[in-house]
């Protein structure tokens, strides 16, 4: 049956209207500019303002004069750390990509001007495939936007972890400096006792020299520890984005949190739900799966045409212009998209394996530091403290040898130093564990519903909890066929 001119016009107009309606119903670009800060506030428990370039601010509620807390340090860092803020700018770039993906191709106009021997001709071409492929492009861009957003959340957690570690290092250095000064005071008191006993003729001059050398060493160690405090303070100020802060930073005393019983398998299960980089990998798989579908359709080239001629009848008609996919159906692009999906799946699996290693390592380091600290605080320190008191009293009364006093003092001070080190090790392991799980352990476990409520969007519906999808399975089969 031969299509009449009137029928051709109706078909052309219907095709253009259908494509337009499809484009209007397609997903809209997601540009949730508050995604990163909202997610970080949920996971770290602190909210941070956005700071313009070339500025340094102290967030509202942060007061350095009354002692900087760990949460205040994290809050200040998330607001001022320039490397993190530069990374957050990627979210704005992704928003631009999402907006661009939602735009349809511009119509093209062809004009032949009338001459004495040729009538004028005017034609309008509208790419119909840009309407039809727009939903896929928008879905891909939205998934990329979410992937970048969740990766930036992970970057923020890394910054928070680094700040907490630097905070612990500064607190440890300050406590060690205090212990060094206490050690110096103890050594001086022992030197005074040895001088008195030497004057009384109870000990030899050699023993007084040993006590004096110990006092000199303690003074030198105190000076070294003061410099260690200055170095750790400079590192912390750089991380929180205030390298030019003029005053010394006073920290609140380190407090050990009371943690619930932490089982590795439960922590791993929570990490696979909470870790932003794993969620980013899931979004990446979802985007790659959509790209494989788009790659199999990108050979379409269909234009709706409206044509008009400036003859006395002013004839106007419509039609379609399209390519015949005889040779090129984007086979190479489809193969590449399949392998990109394969790479995304492997990357997701690698991140999952790394999560297991991170959680297990941090949990075992936390358990190790906690057990060692309990032994030192409950058993070793009280016993050595009593032994030191008895030996010093006996030495002052002339009944104890100086070597025994020296050995007891050294053991006591070493135990105090080990307690500080183990306390810092416990807090370091806790910071690493929070980062490994992707949320604050003390705040309790998080589930998928809580995270989706914070993100204001569910995880991709075409990707399950393991990150797999129907499109991914099909792509795996395609990759295998390409190998053969």
C-alpha cells in the first residue's frame, strides 16, 4: 500500500509529538547540592558550613579558648580543609553534566533562497532519537552524580579520620610532655636525696653523679617532648585548615569511650551497608549497566522533517530522515561499554574486599589496645606506684640501695608512658574503625532505610544489595562471548 501525502504528514507529526512526550516524562537531573554535607553530618555527628575560597573560618559553636574537642576539630576541618573543599567542587561539575544530559538536541534549519530559476525551500529537521535516548542519558548522569557524591562523602570521612588521628597525636604529645615534666621532678627529688645522703656520708660520690645524670637526661627529654607538641600542633592546624592560627591549641583531656560489644561480622555487615565508597561503587555499576543499554541504541539516527516551498501553492509537507544501520550499529561502542561494566564490577568487588580487611584490622587493633590498657591500668601501674613509694621512702631513710630506687622509678615511668601510648593506640584504632565502617560506632548501627532517608533517594533499584543487576549479568555474558 502506498502511503499518501496526508498520511505521511500525520505519521511525521505523531512521531515528533511522541518523542516530545517521552522526553518530558524522562527522569529529571538530580542536583542535590547538600548531599555531601548532609551525609557527613549523619555519619560523623557534626555539621560544617560551606566556606568560600581564600577564607578561613571558625564554625559557629567552636571555641578554641575553652579547649578544642575532637568533634570541634573535625567540624572545623570539614569547613576549612582546602583539599576537601576542592574535591567537593566535583559535585557541582557533575550537576552540570546531569543538566547537559537532560537537554535535547537543537533543531536544524535548511534554507534555499528563491531565485529566478528556482523556488525557495525551507526545511526543519528535529533529531527524534535525542528524545528517545534522553531517559537513558539522564539515568546515567544521575547515577554518576550519586557516585561522585558518595565518593566525596568517603573523602570527608577520610578527612575526619586524619583529623582525629592528628588530634590523638597532639593529645598524646601533650600528655607525654606532662609526664616528662613529672619525670624531671621525680629525678630532681631523687638527686636532692642523694646529695643529702652524700653529705651525711651514707653513699659514694659515684651514686650522686648517676642521680645528677638521670636528672639531666630527664630535662633533655622534657625539651624534646615540648617540641613534639609544637610539631603535632602544626600538623593538626594544617589539617583543620587554620595553619595561621596564632595561639597555642589547648585540647580537652582524652577520654576513653564506653563501647558496646563489637563483633567483627556485625561490623562488616554494617560497613557493607554504610561505607560511602561501596555505595559509590554500586552507583558506578548501575551507571555502567545503563551505558551498555545506551551503547546498543546509539546507532539510531532519525530526524523528523517539515518541508515548505515558496511556490504559488506554498506547499508544506513532512517526512523522516534516517540512517540505515547496515554497516555500523555501534558494535565497538557496545563492546567497550560491556568491558567498562566488567571493570566496574571488579572495582566494586575490590572495594568490598578492602572493607573486610579494614574492619577486621581496625577491630583487632582496638581489641589489642583495649586489653593491653586494662592490664597496665588495673595491675601494673598500682603495683609499681606502691613499689616506687616504698623504695623512695627506704632510700630516704638509708635502708634501700640507689640502684633499686633507680630501677623501680624507671619501671614506674615506663609503665606510665606505655599507658599513654596504649590509650592513644585505642583511640587511633577507634578512629580507623569508624572510617572502616562508614559511621560513628558510638552512635549505634545504621540501616539502609536511615541512609536512604538522609540521601533523599534510594540505592539504584536495578542494583541489588550485592551491586549486581540484570543488565550486568547480560553484559557479563556479552563479554564472555567477545572473549570467545
